[in-house]
C-alpha cells in the first residue's frame, strides 16, 4: 500500500512539473509572439511615417522632383523610399512607396498650387465701357474697361449694382495664361481595351501604376459601373458621359464632350471644340474643363442648376478664333473656382471665385447685347478657405511655388 502511494505521488509530481513547464513554455511563446507583433507594428508605423515624410519632401520640392522614379533614404537608415511626381490634368499626383525587406507602404495624393486670388472680375479693355443691367453683385477687386461700370436699363428693368472691392482699369488683353502640359500623362500611358473594365462592376486603377488609356467613341460600356483612378478615356469624336456612370478622378479627352443631365461625379474634361454640361449636373471637387487653342472656334455650356467645383479654361490661339468662341453659364448654374475665357462669355449664373473674360455678352429674347453683364453674381469671398484652384499664371521666377494636398487617391 505504501509503495503504491509513493508511485502515485511520483506520477502526480511529474504531471505537475509537466503542467508547469507547459504553462511556462506557453507564457514564453506568448511573450515572444507579443514582442514580434509589437516589433512588426513599430516597423509598419516607421514605414508609414517615412512614407508620409517622402510625400512632404516632394510637396516642398515639386519643381525639383522629376517624372521618373527617384529613390531616396530620407533618414539615412535601412528604409528606402521611391518618389515620383506626375501631371494629372490641372493638378499633380505625388506617389511614394517605402519599403524594408518584405514590408511595403504606398501612398498617392493629388496636390495643387496654393494661390490667394483677390480679383473677382477682369475684362479686357477694348475701349468700351462695361454695361450692367438687372441685379449684379460683385465681391472682390474688379479690372474693367476705363475702370467704370455703367448702368443700362433693358426693357425698363430696374438695375441694382453692388460692388465690394477695388475698381481699376484693365489692360487691352487678358493676363497671359501659363502653359498647361496636358499631353505628358497621355504620352507616357499604356493603351488598353475596355474589356478589363467591362467584366467588373467596380474598377479602380491606382496611381502607382502606369496611366491606362482607353481609346473609344462610345462610353456606354461604363453604364452602371463605378470607375476610379488613373484612367483616360480618349476619342477623336464625341464622348457622352451618362447619368448612370460613377466616375472619380478620371480624365475625359475628346473633340467634344457631353455630360448628361443628372450626372454626378469628379472628372477632368479636355476637349478641342465643345463641352456641353447639361442641366442638373454636379461636377464635384476637383473637376475642370479645358479647351486650349482650338483650330477654329470652341464652345462651353453649363446648363441650369448645374454645379462645377474646380475651374474652367477656354483659351484661343488668336483674336479671330476668340471672337467666335463662347462660354455660356446659364441662370441658376454655379461655378466654384476660377474661370478664364479668352473668348466671348455670357454669365447668367453665379461664380464663387474669379472670372477672367476677354468679352462679355448677354442675349435676351429680343436682342444680343455686347459688353453687357446682366443678372449675375461673382463673389470671391465665398471661395472656401481650403480651396485649391487652378493656377492660371506663371508667377515671378523668384517666387517659390507652394503646394497643398487636395485629396488622397
């Protein structure tokens, strides 16, 4: 009986020792895994911080950062970053990829140049005083022919003018527009077929990959789909953006672009002859329209109750084509940002930002009035404080351009 008890006790002691050993091993294993996990988290955080620093470095040195990938070791440690600046319409894309061993962190941001505009209205001086009629409100500095606004009663309608800002005489020509290099992204892009998009309900092309160009005369394959990112839809004819398409950050480039009534999205449009934004369209920030140096004439129309947040540029190569080119903003339409029209502009809606127009024109049912601004509102003070618009003009070479992030892509 005594021997059995001793054997049993010995067995129990061995079991307890094994149990304690297993617990100790488990605790050591958990501690090891926890240490490894903490190390991985710390390393990931360090990669993210280094990657963010790479973005900030590019922001402060955009003019010196080239199109090709630049490798750098920001903190002189074992972590390296690849940096690249690319043009994307009116804006720039900063791409950073930071890596160490098998860990990689990527980030792409859309940035724009910080500008502090004070001019609400600038009209070229062709030795004819600018007439105003109806209800006209202008908040901000104005540069107009002879520095004078003259009331004009149309069909006996009472004219109310409200101007808050400095009133000066304009020059004979609009300030010279800077050169917009819209071909860079297209020339460096890869041509793709629409099948890659057609098979998916949601298609995203990230900006750390090569720009994808889809050459097509019909965008119907995008109906009911969501398409985002580093994509250009290009045509030698007309492209129609339908209301049931969900587009974000893409570029539409064609001879003529039509945006159908009811569409809502964020796109940049580059056209050669015409852009028609139908009624009740919302082009979210940062959207834009560019027609640059058309061969003959060009036309841009912003329909009723439509909103565009970003900017519009209609720039002709000479005075002859400018006289035949028009920019029409219908009543109840709103543009937030900058408008530059080297052509004939008719403004019936509202602009929260700046307007540069070579000529102003107003059509009524009865007649066509040259050099007339009627029932319009321009208010630069309503431009959002964090709004990053389109930099129209080249600044002094001694001035250092500063950029700010618009959005993460």
